[in-house]
């Protein structure tokens, strides 16, 4: 809903003020709307567009060189008064005549029509252009009764470019009418919008449903159906519009896939993937398609597809340069295409030569990784339970996915003859890539750091193992930013690494040293229940509360034990 | 909420595909994200930005000449995996080193940090740049722990321009860090967003409240307060950021007033009006401010203000040209400023010379308009009641406002010596301007059309009056598009005009003819209850249902009678 306003009555007027302040390079405020702040040649046809507010970028966002000369802004969803249209148009007129462009709604038809009469009485040559693109609002046999929606923009763009090119009023009007006759739109809505000052939406769509052909002010649609996957929605929109594909010059179209405000950019890009397919399949090439918010209705949820069938006369005006707040077409920086990219990295990797000892270590490691994956899969539910007490409960799942991927990659590497360093490196990358989330990144980082201390040419001795573990801890702390006591896996990792280094330093054999270190790690993990939660950057950290063990510490301790056992 | 997707799992990936299809001039898809499709000089520093999806235009919308070289896209609100960052960055690298830029979140810190390690191991010189602008997430004394929000964009823009200018990796990194150190953001949220596939929002804000400092993924804020008027909200944001204004070079700032997705353009423009005032009062000049959606969180309702304190080193990079899907800075068409506008139209009008007879008619007309205004004010509630049965119930109010304005203007014109044509014209304009809505436009149009048949130089005779009424009806039908039987005021107007013309034609005096015509009009207005509703373009028309009188017809008939009486 609309939350930001000073008072509901002044919403549209203050919005225009703010818009002009931001885009002073392009527009100036006048009573009732905006006019270009850039110089315009005498004798040029003036394109004056407008309608109710609440539809930004329509209409003020399209004022500037190559597009409209001025925009008239009524109150939210209300036609501007005749006097305001008259007043704004007079300031935009340069002696070449005036085109008044607006969507075909009763109030706008009256006020723009009446304004045209007034302007003619003042000696201006004025043409009235009501856009009629919404196929849901009337059949093709009475297309002149259709409402205007996002088709406003393709038609106005073509008219604006024709006017900028210096064409006569008759010619600009002829091209604009031709564009309008060849423009169709079809849309759906998932939810209504809320006017400034209102507590309730202007209209609603039942949950899980979508209004097919629902108008941008809530005008009745033609159907109400279940919300459908993007591919089916794309087909619904494309197929309906293709029924009006003209016999001649129907192979190229200006296209707008328009979001109404609450249906966001990435949804529109998803939809575009399927719309583009549908258009190609229908033999239509999309020329410089626009995908985004071009005619909104406040925060209304929904979208529409607009096609303007181009021909040799219309297309140059659609792709001509323009410079407005909402649309900038034309060259800013000279560029040339980049050369073709090399093919994506092959999955077939080769490993450095390895010694027999290192290969033996690699085989052992691969076996241990498999045991680890089994143990973590068994513990998945328990780890999830611990994590859910304070975090989002996906720790067990992440550890299972990561360790399984690591085991698979480690086994493959060892079988391919990799040494222990390369095998651990392959396993670490697989863990990070598949586990996802913070724990996946940390485990991947730790294992890869450890791998850097190993050697494909030599056997792993106790000192090397301890050094690798210490290196892993240091990198996890350095890059992860966690210290002991922060209630992360470091709380179990640090005691493990320290104890292992100490035992090895004292001459204890690796197996015994590891066992004692794992025991220390387990005790520390249990002890995390007593630690204060970390005040951290990520939500899951900040939400961790005292009184629960840290799932990352618990899974680390479990892993340390598992690698030794069996 | 998010409604448009094929399946929730593929949302981010398919969105990137669609984005690249729309913006093929600028970007190409690669595994894990996008790279520029334009040629980049060898030796240039590569700026690779990224993070979770769901934030468009962040991050892919900022890839192109003058800005980023590539963007990595994770799943919605999830850090991209290390492997993907590594893979995308390698494709963007041109031998001049790599800057990895991202917002300071635990997952991104880990994955980008780990990717940097991998890339260094491949021989790249890599710098890691975590953006820390959100003042709500940590105090100024521990600014390095702050989250990254819309400040990402000012810092990346400056870094991207510096890289495009050919600066060395050390220099680009230094400028980027300086920009980050001088960047602060503060935001509020009115409502949470819904992830693809989810039925419920990720988080919520109680109705009527706003979360102050609430993070863009729902991270806890610092306060929850009642929603406030735009001026107070602007002060809240500006005042907090001004507390971190640096001692040196704090007078000019790059500014982003950012909408999170559900808080729309016109709301942001309203807010900007007050933000700009606050910045000016605080001695800060906004340099090329951006007001719009620059870092969203799906359909989250809320906004944030970002300031980057500029100095002589940073400002040229902020205003330098760039060419990306979401931001195009630089000259497209050469323009010069338009000359100053003449002052707005004066309220002091002069009227043409008028004959004594016409002035007498004008005085009579002004008196009749006053009676009409009184009668319509008396009938306001009743007209509203009739209208509310089928429309939006504002007909009585509009008629009262319009007739009152017409009477005032008519009396003023008559007093100023205007003839009857000019007096009626002044009244008609005032009616249209003040009444608002469709009925105001229709009445304004009708009265002005009638005025054109009158003459400031001669008395109004019966034939002239009947011709003026006929002209008014014709224009209302022509421009308004309504025919008898459409359940509009035409249903009462047409019988009136026809009967009047017929009686006058038969030689009946004007007063008697008018009286008979008014009676016919009244009967017709009562009869509209039997008419079928008009299938029209405007919602109020389509909603009119059978069984109720049409308020417009009733008020017309009342007006026709009133002008005669007394």
C-alpha cells in the first residue's frame, strides 16, 4: 500500500515537485504538470501527454528530447482538469501544432477533448489522440472503445520521435494513429493497489487467483483463474495478442513487458524468457523490447504485454534516440562487441603427478570422507533440530549435502590418481559448491586451506597434518571473522587444532593425538550452550540465543571424531 | 508477494537468462552470472560485484561500460557459491587485477573471500571490497561491522568509473575504500517480502508501524514506530546520516533515495521533496541524486537514504558516464537549457466590449447561476445518495463545487462588464476546473459550447437560446461519447434540447418553451431507472446497475428547472 505522503490531497502535486527537482536537467514544473527544461525548436509539433497520477513513469517520466514535450498530471487516478491541460499545452506549444495524447478513459476523453476546443479557440492546431490498446476491454471490431494501458508508451514514443524529426502535424498525427491502430496489450493482476490516505485497497483479487484483463484502475476483467506458472502465463498473454497480428508487416514488433508496481523486475525477466520464446514461435521479432515498470498503478500486483506491429515507417521512430527520466535510448559510450567467450570450464580435470605415498593417503582420505558423509547423513535431523532452536534449521541439510559432494569428488579424484593434496582440494570445492550457505563456505574454505599444506609428492606425517589443521583454523577465523566464544564452529575447531598441535609437538602419534583433540572438541561443542550469542552481521547469528548448543560446533566435533573412527 | 515464476528453485537463474536476453547489447550470461558483452581493454581492472538475487537492479543491472565488468548472482537472498564467483571473475579478468565487491553479509564475506583465495592461486591480483554503509547495523566506532545496502551502488559506481578511467588496481581499491568509508545509509520498512514459492512473507511489520533500520533481508532494526508523514520521515533519515557528516569535504554528496520494491516512485518523489530540503538545511548539496529502485528486496515495502560524501577525487567518478541496464549516465542528445518560462497566467482577465442588452442578459445569467448553485447545494445529499447506489457517490459534491465556482465566476464577469457570451464562458471554465471528475468536464464543455453560440453584442432571443442548448448537447454527445439510453445526463439533456427547439420553432415564447422542456427533462430523468446500464469505458459507468435513476440525469433536470424558477 501507499505509505509515504505528507497528506493524501497533495500527494500527486508534491510528487511532481520532487520529480522535477530530481530531473531538473530534463523538466520544469508548471501549474498542472511538467514541461521540458531543454530548448525546443520553434515550429516543432508539441506532444503533450497526460492523465491521472499514480502511473509513474507515465506520464512525466517520458518528457524530454525525442519523446514528449510536456505532461499533465491529474490527481491519483483522476483526469487532469481541462484548464490544466490547456495551460500546460500552451507552455509546450512552439507553433507547429499540438498532439494531446492520453489513454482512452471517459474523464480523460472529456477533459483533453474540451482542452483541445479551448486551444483551438486560441489559434492552435490541435489533434486529439486517445490510446486504445487493451484487448480485454473491447473486441477487435470495436477497437476504438478499448482502454489505454502500456500501449500509451509505444505510441507516444513513435509520435515523439516523429515530432523530434521535424515532421508536420499531419504526419505526426498519421503515424501516431497508425501506431495506435497497430498496438495491442493484454494483462493480468494478482492484487490491487491502495490510494494515498486509504486504509484498504481500491480493489482486490482473491488469494491464489489472477484477474485476466483486469484494468489498471480495477476495471472489470474478462476472467478470474488460478495463478499459473510463468510459461503458461506467457502463453496466455502472447497467444491472445497474436490473434490480432496483422496480415501485412506483422513480423517485427515493439514490445513492452510491463510491471504494474508490485510485480518485480526479476519476475518480469523470468516471464520474458517465456514471452520471447512465444513471440519467436509466433514469427515475431521483438525490436528493442522494454521489460520493467513503464506504466504502473501505484503498488498494484500484475503485468501486461504490449505489442506494436512495426513497419518500415514506424520502426525508425521506435528505435530513435530519446532522453527522458524513464527511458534513455541512444549511444552514450562507443562500444564494440566483445569476442566470443571460450567454452565454459570442462568438468574433466587432470591432477598433478603424485607419489605412491600421497596416493595411498588420498585413498585413505577418500574413504574417511565417505564415512563422514554417512555419519552426517545420520545426524542430519538432530543437527537440524539443534540449529532450528536458534537459526533457520538448515544446518543438518547443508552438512549432509556438502559432505556427500565432498566424498563423491574425493573418491573420484583418488581413483583418477590424484595425490592427497589434490584430492582434498577437489573435495573442498565440491563441499563449498553443493552445501550452500555459510557453513558450506566455511567447510570449503577450511578444507582447501588445509589442502594447501599437503603435498602430492609426499606422505602426510603428524606434523604436516597438525599444520594443515592449524592453517584451516586460521583461514576460517580470518575470512569468516569469527573468534572463539562467538558461538560458531570455531568454538569446537580451535580447541581441536590447539590440542592436536600440542600433542603432536609433544611427540604423540597422529592417531592418538587426533583422538584426544576430537575429545576436546566434543567437550567444547557441548559447552557452547553456556556461551553468549554472537552479535554478528548475519541474521542467523544475531538470532542465536543463549542456552542452546551451536549446531556448527556440534557438527564439527562429530566430524572430527568420525574421521578417526572405523 | 512473488507470483511469477516457473518453479521456485530456478527463479534466480531464469531471471538472469531473461535479463541477458533483454539487455544483450550490454551483457552475456555465464555460469553463475553475467559479464559485459562489450569489448573491454586488456589491462583494465575488473570490477566484479554480486550477492544474492532478489535485489535487482543489484547486481546484474550495473554491468556495462563505466560500471561493473561482471555480476555474480546467487539464489534469492543467498550468497553465490565460491566456485561461481571464481568462474565469473575469471571471465571478466583482463590482466589488470580484480576487485570483488559485495555487501557485508556473513555468507558473502566467506564466499567472496574464499573465491579471492582461489583466484590468487591462479595468479590474479584480487582485492576484496565489502560494503559497510548501513548505520542501523552497527555504530560509527565499529563501522567495519555494518551491513551493506544501497551504498553498494555509490561505491561500485565510483570504483567502476575509476577502473574505466584506466587507474591501477591499487588506485581503484584506494578510491573504492575511501568511498566506502564515506558512505552511510539509513532505511525504514513498512512490510516484508515473499520469496518465490513461499506462501507467507519472510517477515512482517505490524500494520500502521514502520521498522526503523530493518535490514533488507529482515535483519532486526533498531526501533518500531508509527508510520509518520513524509516530512518527518525525511527528517528521521537525513538527521541520522548528518550525524556522520565528516569534518572535511562534507558539503557535497552522492545521494540515493532508494525504494525497496513495494514503496513506489511517486512516494519516493514526495519524500525527496523533503529530503532535499533537509540536506540543504544541513549544508549538503546533492550531486546527481538518484531517486528510484536501485537495490530492491523483491516486493519489500520501505526505502532508504544513502549519502556518499564526495571530495575532489571521488566526485568525477560519481558523475562519469556509464551505460548499464539500470543506470545510464552521460550525453545522448546535445541540448541547451530552455529560456525562462513567462510568469503563470494572471488571474486578471479583460472581456470584449459588450452591448447593453448583452450585459443585461449577463446580469440575469449570473443571478440564475447563483440560484442554481443554491439549489444544487440543497440537493447535494440526495444526489450523492442516488449516485452511491451505482457509482462512487461523489456526484452531489461535484455539482455543488462546480455550480458554486460557476456562479462566483459569472457574477464577477457580469460585474466587470462582460457580455452574456463571455460571462457564460467564464462560468463554464470555472465549473470544469473546480468540479473535477467526469460531470465537471461535461458541464464545463456543455456551457462553453453554448457560450460560443451567444454574442456579447446582442440580446439572447429564443432561437439563439435554443441553438445554444442544441450545440451544447451535440458537443457533450460528440466529446463525451454518450448517446441517449446510456444512462448518463444525456438521457435528460436530449429531451430537454429537443423539446426546447421544437417549442421555439413553433413560435412559443422562451419562458414557456423552457418550462415545457424542463418538464420533459424531469420525466426522462425519472425514467432512467428503467434503462439498462451503459457498458462503458469508465468503472463508474460499468458499475451502474438497472433499477436506479441516473444521478447525472436527475441533476440535469433539476438544473433545467431551477434556471427558470424564482
